[in-house]
C-alpha cells in the first residue's frame, strides 16, 4: 500500500523489496518489510550502507511478542548515522 501511495506522489522514484516481490530495487527511496531490512542488516548488504533515513510503520507493534523483536533488531542493527522515524496508528 505505501509503495503504491508513494509511487503516485513520486513516479519512478520508489522501489519495493519484500520477501515475495521486488520492483525498482535501485530506486533512491525503497519501501521494504522490516524482515527484509533486518536480513539485509545481518548480511551486511551494500545497499544498507547507503541508507540515510529509516521510517518504520506500525511502531505500536514494538511490544508485540510476535512482531516486536523484528523491529527491535532492525533498530539495533541500523548504522548509527541513520535517522529513524517511527509511525503508529
């Protein structure tokens, strides 16, 4: 959903990386799942070294036993220079 919304506002500038789909992975702004980000951080992905901002949606899930740990690990593993924005409903 966020990918489509941002794509309408910034045509051709948004990419998508999930466990199932990939579109425009070279784009300057990527929408990806927290699980994909976490995996990229663990692998030391070159792409992650270029990240300047990370925006996490559904931050209210931080306390969730089933999902919170994924967000926590991604936050911990992000390079210190990355600025973080947490969004919640």
